[in-house]
C-alpha cells in the first residue's frame, strides 16, 4: 500500500509461516579467523519480542588445516548458538567449503542487530579466513494465533488516494459518526477502479410529513444522501404512505430525485391507499446498479393523484457502492 500516507506493515500471512524482517549480504570478505570470535555480515531489524529464525550461509576458505564453528549474536552479545563445527584438513590455499546455519532466537522487542560470527575451535593461529558470499536473513515466526491477527490492516481514509496501484486497499469512512465504513480494493480496471468489498449502507431516514400535490415535489421533511464518489451504486428507498383525507382514496408515487430531477423510470414506487382515514401502504424500491456522480444529492419526491393529502412517513434512502473512482 505504497500510496496511502501513514501506512506501515506487511501483508497478511498464512498461519504457521514466516515474515521476513531483514536481510544483508557481503559478496566478498577477507577475514582472518582465529580463536577469538569475529563478526561478519550483520543486519538490523525491528522485533516484537517473539521468536525469529536467523538463517546464514557463507564459504569457508582455509590456508591451513583448521576447524571452525559459526553462529549468530544479537547486539554484540555473547554467541551462544553455534552451527556445529567444520574441519578443513588442507594446508594449501585452494580448499573451500560451503556453510549454512539456522538459529531460532527470541530477542527482546525493539531494533536489534543480528550478526553472523565465526571462530577457530582448534585455536590455530594460521591465516584461516572467510572468502565470498556471507549472507544473513531474519524472519519472524508466525504461529496460528498470529495468523488471525494480520500484520497488515488497510488505513482508514476520508478520501481515496489519486495515485493508487493495483492491490491497494483502504477503508473509507463513509459515515464515521454512525459507524459506516466501506472496504475498497483497487484493481485498476475500468472507469471505476475501486471495487467495493464490504461495509454498511450510507443512509438517511426522516420523520416525513403531510403532502398534498398533483405533481412531483419534494417530500416534506424528507431524507437526503450525498454521493461521495462517482460510480455505480446499489440504491434503495422506502416509505410508509397513509391516507390523510377521509372519504377519498389516495394514490400516487414515490420517486428518487437526483440533484432535483426525479427518476420516474428506474426508481419509482407506486402506492394506493383506501378512502379510510390513515389507511396506509408501505412502498419499497431497489435499483441494483445506478450510475451516480460525485456530490449528487439524492432526495425523495412524491406525487399524489387529485392532490389528495397523503402522509409520507419515515422515508428512507440508502446507497452502497459497487465500483467507484477517486
């Protein structure tokens, strides 16, 4: 997630695996090894206090018959973990042997320096030395519980990054006050490259009121929702419609209005209430994919035939993204 500020961490891992913390290598070292411990290549990593695996490899080259042992030390401390012993019974300068080692350590939390070390266990003072390709790699051990708590969590944002790359993920605070967050994934495909992964709808419900008209108009004390990003959305609305004129049957429509223009084709729901006062009917309509522009204001409008008084109660609008753009 290189393009979202304040993001740090690694991608989620499979339980029981490892996550690399750091590595280093030196293509050529000419280091005399005698009885005293000498340090070779090192790497500094940030540890969390849990166990780590330290892997190293090198090539030992001796000028005289000698034995060596190898290991790792942390922050310049004592070398307590050795990779056994090697013995090269060769006095000429042409004999080489590869060495690999794996050490499991539990360093304290914080920035730690791991170093490959070597010494002569025979105490030979001849010019025995390491030559070529000393490397070290440190990885965190991930157990099953760690796998349920990934190292990586998407950042919570209030706007989408404009320079996203494929694989980026964010959690958009659609309505943080009411706990509405949208998980979005960037696949770079199409006009709307941010794809909705999960989250609740952005919605608004109001008390509504009495409406009397023979043409479409805004619902009294009606709801509104502002679209945050251009894209395709799942849109739905509902309301309770009740006759408020005794002796007259009330009928009409509820329609979604986008920026003051009612959508009477794809988002309209009809109602029919009997002539009994307060006789009502609920209406509901859903469009699984409607293209909307950023900052579009969605409201509800009503129409009642014959200008019969109709109570439009608890009208509600909800939107949920399918795919959007920044």
